C-alpha cells in the first residue's frame, strides 16, 4: 500500500477512535447526568485525549525519522508540504485537547450535559456523538443559522 494511502487510512481510524465505546443505556426513571453517566463520559473523554496524545507522539517520531535534506527541490517541497499538513492537523488536535480538558473539568464540577444557552439537557446520544458539545441541538441549530446569516 502506498504511503499516502496508509496515512489516509490511519487518519480515518484516528478521527473516530473516541467512538470505540459501549453506548450508555439509561435505566427507566434514572436521573440525568448521574454519577454513572458522568463516569461514562469522563472515560470517553480521557480515552479520546489519550488517543490524540499518542498521535502527537507518533508525529514527532515520524518527523524526526523522515526528516531528510533531499537534493531534489521537488522532493524537498513534497516533504515540507507533508510536514506542514501534519503540523496543521496537530494544531487542530491541540485545540481539541484543550476543549476536552475543559469538558473533563465540567464533568468533575457536575456542570456537564446541560446547554450553556438555555439550560436544558443536551442528551446522552448527542453527547456520545460529540462529547464536547455545550449546546443542545436546538440552540446549536440557531447558532449555525445566525453564523450563516452573518457570514453570508
């Protein structure tokens, strides 16, 4: 398999690794965001963060191992572009790690799972799809509509 195809395959696997968990099944009459649910989401967030940190380590190792001063300018440019793309991805992941950390803090402070805008429950399924969500689906939809109107 060519290197580019291997990287694409690896990227697809990495982007969904936080989803490798058993979905939470609420019990009838169970209180929303009880201790068991918070532990479930804390575990998801910590695993996701761990996977992202491992990817950072792999990038550093890859860049050290692959760094070469190619005599051919085209080869050098290709390598620089590859490293540039990788670093941009890591920068996005660095920001995501910060967001995961602040979300873990919210879990620890019993402030997780409720919409920042209206205060309603965000919902287990939405949080499993996007563990760092801070808005319920209705408020997020309105937020996106406003953004679309402002940006045109």
